[in-house]
C-alpha cells in the first residue's frame, strides 16, 4: 500500500514491501544499507516484511531506494493500490509450493529417521541402507530442497552481510560434503547424511509453521479490509441501481437497506434507523440515525431504510483511516526492540566465529576431524536470530490489532509501549470527563434587561465559535426565537472570552473574571451561587454595562467515575486540568473521584503543568478532545484523544479512543501492559534459547538434529506466544 505523504517541504515517506528476508539479520542489513543513503531514515520490520522510509524527495526517488535494497541482496517493488492483495496471493502461492517441497523432503528423510532409530539400538551400520544409497537420497534434499538456503546465503554474502541462511548452508554442507568424501574417496569416518537432511527438513517445517503463524498475527488488517462492502445501491436518473463501491463519487445518493453494510461514509438525507458501529468504536450498542446523522463505511444498518449522501469514499473513509493507522502501528518499532536489532545485526558473524573456534578446539582436543565436525555443525544450526527479530513486532502486530477491534487506535509501537508505563494521567474536563453536550440552565439578567436582549448579545458573540459552550448558548437562543445579530472587529482572548463591536459599541462575553477585568461590575454572590452548583458561568456586557449571567451545565459522563477509579487501581494518579472556574472544577472533580485538579488554565498553562510533572520524574499521559488540548497532548509522553473530538486533537494524539469514553483509556493502558509483558516474555525466551543453546552445542552436548529441531521451533514458539494476545478482551469495552 502506497503511503507516500509529505512529511515536510523536502521530505516524504514510503512503505516498501520487501522480499527475500529470512531472518532478523536480513532486516538489520537492509536497514543499515538504506540508512547509509544521504538524509534517509529507514526502519525495516521483519514480521511485516516492510521498510518504512523517510527520504529527501528532491534528491532521492523510490527507485533509488529499491536499487539500494537490491544491491544488498534482496528485492523490493514500488507499492501500488493492489500491492497488499498481490503480496497476499504471492505469499499463498509460495506457502503452497513450500508445503509440496516439504512433503517431498519429509518422505526422503524418513529412511534416515529409521536409520537413526536403528542406530539407537547400538548398531552402527544398516545393510538395508548402504552408504551409496544414503548419498543418492541426501543429494536432492541438500541441493534441491535446500536450494533456498544457498540462494539466500549467496544474496546475503554478495550484499556484504550474513544471515540465518549462511548458518544453515554452512552447517549442512559441512555434514554433507564430509559424508560424501567418506563414500566417494574412502575417507575413514562416520556418515552424517542423516544430520544434514534432517536439519533441512526440520527447518523447512519450522519456516512453514512460522509463516502460518505470522499470517495469523497480521489477520487484524485483513479482517478490517474484508469488512469493506464491494457494491452499493445508488440513485441514478430516478432509478436505484447496484454499482461497485469504487464507482461511487462524493455527493452521490445511496440507499442502505436493513441488514446491509454502509458502503461509504455519508450523511443521512432521510429515513430513521439504528446502526451497529462496534467495528469503529468497540461499543456494541447500536446508534440511532436520523436526517443529518453521519454514517460510516462497513457499519451495519440494523433496521429501517436510509437515504444517504456520500461524503467520504476510498481512502477518505473512517474505516480506511483505521486500517492505515493499524498498518503504521504494526510497521513501527518499539523502543524495547533496539537491543534486539543491535544483536541481530552482528549475530551471524559472531556465531560463525564461535563455530570455527568450536571446530578448532575439538579437533585439537580429540585429534579427530569427525569429532570436531559434529559440535561445530550443532553450533551453526542451533543459533537463531529469527526469534530475536520476531519477539517484538509480532506482539505489536497482534496487540495493535486487538486494540483496533476494541476501538483503541494506536498510532505507533512506541505509544503502545509507553501507555502502560504512565503513572500520571492528566485529563481535560469538558468533553472528556463530561459529556461534551452542555446545556443552558439559567439566565440571570441585571435590572430591567430582558432575557432576549441578553441572549441576543450572547448569540451574536458566540455565532462564529465551535466551542461546546458556544453551541449551547446558540441552541438555547434559537429555542427562544432569538437570532444572532452581526458584529464587527471580533477578537478572541484564548481561555478568557471574546469581544466585538455590536451596534457600534463594545460587547463582551466570557468568564466573570474577564468581564470584571474590563471594568464591568458583576454580582459576585450570584456568580458564586451558580458555580457552587457545578455550573459554568458566562458573563455578558454591552457598552460597559453588565447585561447578565448565563449558567451552563455539562453533565459528567456516566462512566467517568468508574474510569477514574479503574485508573487509580492501576497505580495511575488522575489530575484534572481545566480552563473553567475553580468552583465548577471542584464540583466535577468531586463527582469523578479526582483528588487533584487545577482550574482557570489557559491552553499553554496545561502544557506547562505537564512539563512540570515530567520534571518531577512523572511519566505523564494526557487525554483531551479539543483544539485547546493540542499543546498539552503534544507535551505529554503519551497522549489520548477522544474520538468525537476535534481533528487537531486527534492528529496530535498517540492513541485515539473511538468510543469517546474514558474507560477506553483504561483498556488502552491494560492492553499496553499485557502486550509489553508478552514482548518481555518473547525476548527472554529468544535470549535464553541462544545463550543456553550455543554453549551446549559447543560443548558437544547437543546432536545436530536436535539442534536443528530446536532452532526450527524457536521462532514458532515466539510467534505462538504473541498470538495468545488475540485472547485479550477489553474489560470495559463492550457492554
């Protein structure tokens, strides 16, 4: 999938699918090669078989990147819209071909397995399986079935690196050619054909199992893609016809029948129904839809016929955005992976040196070439850089996919790792703890001023604002039949209020402190009374005279207190930061169970508080929903955006909570912790396996066949352990 985007005026990014990688050392080699290019920054993911590359668009083209990859001994193609489907078909064809080859290899290996079992009885020779027959059967396994290892080793060495194929080709060739010399030129010694063919067959089996497991790890993307409908029913020339979704255009009118999936994003023109949006939000309760309501691609219409106008098609749908976000997260690298990458980059050369020293040491100690050969081959075939390379990305792939199903969209692997480490979560009030749907409850006028006059001035000043409080004022004024008048010289004072000229005179609207600072006298007792009730108070003045106060209530979300309690049980302190007044903030904080809060803050003040907490050694997360939260979201180590929030907040955040519910933040933290725990288990297994296996092989305590089997299964074990994450379910997700 082409993801070329403008990262800056001189930079671009692209995701290149790569073929030919067989282990983590291959990924490290390609990454090193690409990063040698001027101003190129690349991250190669062995599990997803993709390279995420940032490059200077003016001086380097994608073709140059592909050329560099090919020179390193691998292949890449510039992605197209059908790249993912083509690669899936190609991988399936390769898997089926390899399965046939493995079947043949297993059949040719069976006589050697029988020979090994026979030798366990104490016999050293079998008349029914003479040496020449062993040579004839072992040769096709070594050079036909095992050709892939020689080809992979040649490409790696030609590119100046070394990978797992080098170890396998070197180890099995040593056993095969020594045994061939015994048969053909009468060299005295044992035959080790059974070791060579068994290792190739077992590793082939391991690769098949690993490939199957890795395809299951990436299944989340495929599940999301399959949800996209292929056809749509549209109105054309007074008739309803069915066309491919790809032919739909923005502005087209489409019909959604009961039980149908919505083909593209749109708005309801007429009709009434409820739609299951669980694939986007993780919330199983259907959402009511009436004229003007938004609908989203791949959601399911439960009942009623809807006529809708298409507003987003193709890559512009919400589902396409989710797919892209999950792909980017699965292709990114977590900080914990850096150590594994460093080790994988030098792993194969180090193992070859250890094998050479093992061979030399045993030959010196025993004086026998054959006695030195066996432990050296065992060292070569037991070493496995694949497990190191798969430990982190497979867990990230499965974890991010599980999050997407629960309505928790994670931008990258670093965010997935850091979310579980936070000890402090800063939360906004309006739209985060509260429902974000404030309503006017009181209008307190001054003197002989009419309520309609108060509302008329307020509506005129709020007419151009998208803030939830402004919308509440406008809706209330509209319900009273009051229309906003035109104003001029409009000025907004962030976090305080607004002013403009109305009928040639200065009109003010904002916090009581803002109005008082402009020299307008207010009734403080009335302000205090309304604020003590947990209401947000807006003061209005015109021509230096106070017109009155408007009180607004934004109810607490039903789940906010539960979410705060759950976060606190996870060892996370919840701190509320708000631009609202202290009395209202205290009332909301008490309802939510929050013990620490700060009020009367400007947007920059929220970022300042977060920076101060970080300087105290806190690991701080931030959750918000509005434009004014963007600076604080950017300042936090990991940021969460409410899905119903502004585009600016969603863009600034590391994690998007599609359910617009703080309980999703709890799910995100729990998912991060369980994923990180899985990564640590995988890395421990990979390190422990190699740290224990290589010395045992060097000491002559492992038969090469057993070593080959262990090597084949190490990667499978790591991937299988990651797949256990598919069992994860949000504790607070679907109700």
